[in-house]
């Protein structure tokens, strides 16, 4: 393998590590916003490992929202989906302009359902 191919492979691998689709997490905290809305803090269960480095745990992700039909409790294992674009500016059902151009970032996840494991 040429040096160029190795560099290209490393770049692709690095980008793939930053691309998130779905993952399991544990609910570590619930903050009540009002009678109908909560913000969740979750801890992804999987670790991540960059080539040549030691595996590390993801930090706790805060301000995570959920689908309306699910009601996770603290300690529950949940299925999360990383949305395609930055949802920092998302407010209700209005269109929003993403703050960044990143895609499928783990911080832009929502809770889809509770998983019975």
C-alpha cells in the first residue's frame, strides 16, 4: 500500500468514526422543562477507539429529547438515533437553520424508544 493510500484510508476511517446513525445509551438524568416536556441526559454504552489509541467512553450527552410515545425513566437503556443535521436551533415545529455543517453528530440524537435488555 502506498503512503498516499494509507493517508487516504486513515482520513476515511477518521470520518467514519465521527458518523453516527443509532446507538444504545443509558438515561442518567431527567430534567423537567414543563408538564409535557423533559430534557434527558444519556450516556452512550459503546466506547469509541481511534486507530492506535486506547478505547474511551463517550461523555454524557445533555439536552436530549425523545419521541412523544416513549417515556424513559432514569436508568433505562434507550435506542437513540443521530439526526442528519445539527439540531441546536430546533424549536418546536418551525424550520430551522443548522448552526454547523456537520452531519450525524452524536450530540444531535433523539431517544426513539426504551429497550428491554
